[in-house]
C-alpha cells in the first residue's frame, strides 16, 4: 500500500510504502485476487519480471494459480466480490 501526503506545516512531501506478506494460497482464497494474480504473472513482460525479481518463482506460481483462474472477468478495483471469505 502506498500513500502520498503533503505535510501541513512544512509543505514537505511524505511518501510511504507498507508491505504485507501473504502466501499465494492466502491471496487466492479471494477468487478475484487469484484470477488477477495469475493473469498478471502470466502476462508480465520478461524484463519487468527480471526487474521485480519474479524469475525464480514465476513459472511455478503461474502453474499453481492457473487452477484457480476460471476465465471469468474481474470487476475493477481491489475489493473482493463478496462479504466474507469462503470456508
């Protein structure tokens, strides 16, 4: 999650990054996120993949996530399309 603020007293700019760690299986519990992650990793340009450091695990992750991608369209945004996680 990235945020960008202008501080009121100094007018300085503050840019922060918060990183969350979750396994691929945890992310894929939300069907929309599993489909989207599969498509992003599958279609990522090799040079961008090398820059992001995904070369070591990308093929394995794409193969694993392919089982969860039913080809359905995803809605815009990051919000899941349901109120609670399936059991």
